[in-house]
C-alpha cells in the first residue's frame, strides 16, 4: 500500500511544476484514490500441484472433473517348485509260507416235516326251541238269543205284553241275572298247544235291544267243560256296541275246540219304557276269539316257517402247533345230519374262521334239510385259510335252519325236537402258517473240498473264515448246530450253534488259530454235520419252502504249514495311496526317487521284481528286479524316477504295485510265519513340472509393494474423498482358479494407519480386483500405501493343469475423482502477500480517518464460502494462534454467485498499514452442500470452476494547495 501512496504524491508533485505557483492563490481540490489489496483467482489447478491429478471430461458439456490417478506395478511371482507330494512310506511282507486254500462252497437244503392239526370233530345239536304259530284268525260262537239267556219268566211276561198289544208293546225290562249259556268255539289251525307266550283277544258283540252287564263273565272251557280261564266286563255294553278283553295265555294248554260260557247281569231298561216286538225277543249277542303272538313249547298244529340259529365255537385239542393264521395244504370238511324234526327246509352252516383269498370270503355250506339221517358231499379245504386267536384256539361257526310251512298238514312238535349236525375237519396240514409249529429236528451232513495246488498234511490258519450263508425261506427261527471235525482249536473240533431268522442270514466263523487237518494227503476234504432245531414262538412259516445253506470255506492263509507245497511265484499286489489333496490325473515328475529296502528271512535265494503300472517313461512302465541272497542283511536299492510320468484316475489316487517273489528251491518245506521277505518302499518327495487334475491349494506369497503417494494439499483442510476407485489389475497365465487374499495399508508420516482387505478373490473369473473401502484409506491423507498378501492356486475340487513356470503379475491403480465431502472445518487459504515493506515510513496520513474497502467476487464453485482476510507482520501469525489481525470477518459468498460488497476501515485498522513488513492473507471457509435432512453430500471440483476475488481500498482526499505549499517551505 505504501507504494501506491508514494505514487500518488509523485503525481501530485509533477502536476505542480506545470505553471508557476501563486502562493496566495493556490488551488484546493478533491481526488479519489483506489488502493488494491488482494486480487486473485482461486482454481483447483492452482491449489493442486501433484502431477497425479488431472482433468477428465464429465460428459456434461465441456466440463472436466479433476481425478487423482496412481498406478504401481507388482513384481512377477512364479508357481515354481511349490507343486509336490510329501514322502510316502509303505511296507509289506511276502511270506514264503503264503500258501493259501482257495474258496470252496458246498450247499445243503433243509425242509421241514409236514405241519398240521389233529382232526377237529364237533357234534352240533340245533334244537327247535319255542315254536312260533301264526296269528289265529277270529272265530265266533253261535248267537246267544235274548230268549235263551233271560230268565223264562221275564221272557214270558214280555211275550204276553206284545201279544196283548197286537205285536208291539211298551214295557219296562227289569234288571235280572242272566241264565248261563254255553256255546262251542273251534280254531282250525291247531288241535292243541302248550302256550309259552301269547294273547287271546275275546270280544262281546251286543246286537240285543238292551245293554249287557255289568258285570258280564265269560268262562273259557275245554270241549268237556273243564275250566281254563275267565274274563269279566265291569261296564255294560250298549246295544249295537262291542267290547274286547285280552288274556295272556302263556303257560296254558289250549285246545283247538272250546266251550264259551256267558253269565252275569242285565240292567234291562233301567226303569224306562221301551218298545219291543217279537223280533226283539230273538235278538242276540256273540262271542268272538282270536289268538296272536303265539309261541308254544309243544303243539299239534299247522306249523308255519320256523328259523333256528346259533353262533358258537369249536375248541381245539391242546397241540404244540398253535395257529394264528394258516393256509391249508390239505383238509376236508364232512357234515352228517340227523333231522329229528317232522319238518323239512333249508340249512346254512358258516365258519368265519375259514376264508378263501380274502377275509370277506368265509366258508359257507348250504343244503336242503331232509327228514331222517343223511350226509352232504365233503368240502375240500385246500387253499383255505384258518384263523384263530393264538391264545384261544377255537373255530367260530354259526348256522341257520329255516323249515317249511306244514299247511295244511298238522304236525306234532316239541320245543326239544332238534337237528343233529356232526362236523369233522380231517387231514389238516398247512402250507403257510403264522403261529407256532411243533418242534422239528433235521440232521444233514456233507463235505467241503479244499481247493489248493498244494497238498496239505496239517496247517495252522492265520487268516480265513468259514462263511455260512443261510436263506431261511420257511420262516421262524431255528438253531443250526454246525460241526467240522477236521478243524480244531485247543484240542476241540469246531462246534458252533448258529441262530437263523427268516430271510437271509450271514454267519462268519473266524478260523484264525484253528488247525486244519484234511482227511489225508490224497483226500483234501473236510466233513461237516448240521442239526437244525426249530425255536418256539410266534412266527410266520412257508412250509413248502426250505432252508438253504451255503457253507463257504474262504481263502485260507497259514502261518505254519506242512505238506507238499507248490512253490510258484509269490505275487503281492497292493497299492500306495497318494495322501494329498491334489488329485493327479497326469503329472510329469521333476524330481523324486523310490527307495527299496529288502530283508530275506526265508533262508533261500530269491528274486524280487517290483512293477508299478501308473508310472511310465516313454512306452515303458516302472520295473526293477532285485536278486536277494540268503543273508538277512538289508539290501537297499534307490531308483531315480525323474522324468517319469504319473497317470491316475481322479477317483482312485493309488499307485498299484506288483511284487513278485520267485523262490528257486523245490524242497519239501515246513514253513512258519517268520519265513518271509520284507520290503520297505519309500517314495521320496515328488516335485512336478506340471500337474493336470484336481489341484490342491498352491500358496504363492505376494511380496510387499510400497508406494509413496500424495493426496490433497494442506490448503484444502477439511475435504474428504467420497469416491475412491482402488483396483488391482492382475495378469496370469494360470488357467485354474487363483484366489487372492490381499491386505492394503495406508500410512501417514504421523503414524496414522488405515487398512482394508480383499479375501478369496478369484482372479481367473475376474482379473480386475476391486478393493473395498478405498475412501477410508485416503481419509487419513496417506503419504504411502502398502500392498501384500497370498495367492492360492487351485483348491478343493478344482480341475485343471498347472506348471511350475506359470506366474502372476499385477498393477495397483488408484483413481479418485475430486468429488469431495466437505467437513465442518473445510478451509481454502491463499498465500500470504506483503502489502508494506520492511522499515517503511508512514503510508497513511494522519488526516485520513477512514478508508472504504470494496470486495468484488465471482464464485463459480458448487459450494459457498465464508471470506475472512487477516493481516500479520509474520507469516507464522496466520497459524491458528490468534495473533493475526482481522481485516474482513466472515463475509458469505454464495455458490454460483457474483457481487460487490464493502466495509469501512477505521483508524485502528488503518494503523496496520503504517507497520512495516505487513502480510495479508485470505481464508475461505467452505460451506458444503447438504441433502434435505441436512446431511453433507459430495461436491465436485470442475476444471472450469473459478473463484475470482478482488479487494481494494478507496479513499477521497482533499488537496489544499496553500497548506501544501506551506508545508513545503
């Protein structure tokens, strides 16, 4: 400012030299002076000096956004010699006494004896029981005439009155006792009946001109007059009316012919005159009788249809065979009938305990009931099923006999008359049965051939079994006792009991420790005996089937043998499993060896030939032949297998070997378990140049990559990255999956640390690894980034090919658009600018009391600012220690807005310009964008965004020439 002020004085002085001055008439004038303070343009390009930050088009018109870019190359890493299989050890022993007996099988069949029941005999008496008669139709007596039943005197007096009156007279009929009269009544349907139950309805039908009764008594008598029962009417019966009384005749003997006697009283006209004629003297009443619901114990009658039924059981005699359900193999049902009834009809016998095919189809026999004794044809029960309660052995049956109506014939019957049915089920045997059968014992025997090229005199069995497979087609359970005298242990022959259930039973008898002594050297056979005994219990049996047994003498191995032994090559075939997660289909061996250690305990010279078919070189498989002396000293042989190829099925990772022991001696030997050749095989560590198959995880370490890095300058405190793209581009010629585990660390010089990681990223699927949380790393303003980790090639179930020279390279790329989130303390500052020089004289005259400072701004940024201007004699005063003087305090500049503002500088702040070495600095407090809820949202820095700022002072100064001239003198 001092410079501008001196320039003003110089202009003034120059102006005074134009004309001679008139000291008495010097001019006075006013002039305006503008003093620039700060004139600057703030752009991100001016703040960001890092060459890693460059502008990229946004796609919106010609705008560009600044982007931080950084790439770091990662060292090449090879698979190398990490593909290997650890050492594999295998030991085996080849016994010179490895004499075996081949498997030999013999078969036997056991069938059960016939199972059945004793004949079932049951006499059945079908008694008639009470005889039901049809209802008896009504029968009437002859008329009881008025003239007969009234006293003769009363009849005579009425006759005289009628005669006197000329045929009709009005008379009073007195109350009189009836003159007892009997009339016969007969039933046509029976001659006699001893009634068990029934009713007899007796009706008086009064056709007289006067009432009957009361009382009226009706006596029922037999044909000779013997009294049977009496009925009494206690109320009178009006003329033209009738009245019925019922009598329970149960217990009475009722004849077919009856006498009905009527006695009692007639109340006459009860004192009233009534008109009578001669015809009235012949008026009468009748007695009618009918029987219903009649059951009799005996009778001589027309007997209607009768039904005889019963349900009962036939109890079986106790037996060892107990049936719950059984199918008959044979059986016959016979029925003999004696009909003691005087009736014929039809009969049906049902036995629910017998059915055919389904339980609904039960046995039923229907036949005509004849008179006398007769039989019906026998029924074949083959194929029928008999069912009973296991704990209550009885057959259920029922019968129904329906007799014919005897009308019009009369028959004499008694309730105890019956039909005898004699049932006989004979020849009972079963094909299938569920239940319990009588105990059975079956004995069988046979032979087992010893299948061997050698002839054995005796041998101690070290390994082998007697396998007995028993298929029990009969069912139930049984105990099979098996003895083999030629097999012995501790002086006792093999003797064991095998429990057999229904279906397939497998029994294995271990023979280890047994001695086998065939019948002779020339007869290499064993004998056996079986005794099969059924067990009691509830089972299901198929008695037409059998029990089949296969007795198998499995291949036996002896630990001591005496005999004529055929000494052919002893071949040991086994395998060595590659115990590795890598499943090799094909592989080329880079390095490895097979070490064979052989010891001979036979005492004879021999040759050992080792062959491995899965290992080949060219057209030849792996083969090595080793001569072995009779010494017991170990023989070591090492075979280099480099260059061999290994080929295996993926699902069978075993190397199969064949070891052939060739003994040249033809002596008769007695050998024991110790007579053997032992072979130890060590396949030392196999390393491969290439492997195809299911590759186990090959771990390749990725060396640490460290790179210095810069981010935002200090002039942009409070700004945070919101979108950082941190990617690692990998390049690999490995064709199987490669999984990465990476760690990334961002560090500052102050020791602040931020980390992120990538786990299990398959770069075979995607070679571009996107690192999560990149913005977190840059939030601390790091000056270096470290990347390190592990690559896992292959893994469980991964099929493919990998070679030792295949490799992985990578490049770390950081791309961070300057799309920043503005914090509450975000600040942009300008460099301090000197406005007064050191040792400067007074620049602002005392006469100047105030200066108007104008602030002209043009804010094109996406965010607003708060402008403050500070002055300090030392640039350190602009730090946050509060020593700088405030010239302009918090002037708000809105985003995308231009304007002009002003403020007045008073004497105190004007004095700042009279101090030497004064600096001025502008600070822009950034006001970021927010969403509707007031949360900060990112703001972008575009290359075209500029904040133009111009601060200048303006003062108006009065120039008095005379005063000025006086001062100069």
